[in-house]
C-alpha cells in the first residue's frame, strides 16, 4: 500500500489528480464551469479512477462494469 500512497501523493503534489473522494457521500468534484454546463443540460465528461481494495474487489467490479474492461483495453492496459 505504501507504493500506491506514494504514487497518489506524487500525483496530487504535481497537480495531476485530486484526493480520493466518495461519489456517494462527497459527489463528483466539478469546477464551476462544469457544474454550470451540467445544470444547463450539457454533458461534461469527467474522468474518474476507481480505487480497488484488492484483486478480488477489482474482479467483482469489472464483472459488472464492462466500460472498465473496454476502456482499459482501448488504453493498452
């Protein structure tokens, strides 16, 4: 877990990502511009990285969410 925390911390310090938040309890982080676009009926694309607890959790999520699989394949992952 230390490697992941170091990786996430580095991304945060460099300005590449925000901290991990919960969509259910915190909502999706949006700028005022994105929120206004959404409120006006627009569809801003917000890229989300799902954090897995372990390999079993990853497997269970990907079994029920095909976009996680095909987006990974399309990005060479």
